[in-house]
C-alpha cells in the first residue's frame, strides 16, 4: 500500500512512518522542515513542502492508496490556521484525484466525545487547557465529515511515550470515561494503520484508550 503521511516528523507521525515501513508499505512523508526525518529506507520518500502548496500536495496525493494526518498545532493558546487550511486543501485534493481513504488523528474531547468526560475534568481539560486545540480539531472534523471521502477520525486519550499495547479499548458509542485515559503514541499509530484494512470505523469517529 502507498500511504501519504502528513505530520510525519512529529512524535506520533514518526511512529506511523516506522510502523508502516515495517508493515511493508510504501510511505511518502510530507514534512515542512528539511532534515527533520533522518530515516533512510528504500520504500520511504520524503517531500518537503507547506500545506499551502496545492500543486505539491496534489503531486504527492495522486496515485496513493490512502492519506493519514498526524498534524497538530504547537500552541495551546493560538489557533493553527495553517493546519486547518491545510486539512481543507488535503481533503479537496483527495476528492479531486480520487483517493478516498483518509485517517485523521484528533483527540478525545473533540466533537460529541466532549460529553463523555465527567465533570470537573470536562471543564478543566476541555474548557480551559485544551480549548483551542479542540476547537481546531472540531473545525477539521467537520470539514472531513462533510467530504465524500471514506474517512476515519481517531480520538485517543492522553498521549504517552510508552510501548505499544495490543489490547486496546475503542468504539464510537457513548460511554462514561473512568480511570486512566492515557494511551501510548505507538499504540495509536498501530491502530491508525490498522484502519487502512478494516472497515469497522469507515465514516465514523472512534475513541481510543489502553
């Protein structure tokens, strides 16, 4: 499978690249800063560009089997306009060139999952600390869900740098969050890649915990 990974040099994105290559997939890593990926692999192509460069985006997306976004803003107080506009560009180009499978890394607390959090956690985490990033994810989720793509939105709990685990808790039904809400980035990456060959959550948003 030929996969385009956006945000490929981030903490989760780099694990997506490594795991996809280990699975035997061909990977196009789209990054903004040259030299931010030092991995050398015969099935890895690194493309340096900005999310505003529509012709470059079209070039990397055309002919691929799927796209994955691990893009995330770097600020808790400023909206990531570049990423929101970039997601819009990616989705539009995928629709234009006929690449339909899109996996988007969001966050627990986005969309209706906000109301699965108990109080006062909902107010403290979603209403204060993560208010801006979650608002950005909501904008991106709305754009994706209104598209003609075969999308899956993955909403993990608090991300950690722990090892990958196989027995994960996931679903798209309403539930009440209790106990530990953490999950390793390695587990998230593996779950996202699994969605490329699993139709369970096509055109659905899925919460994800360890």
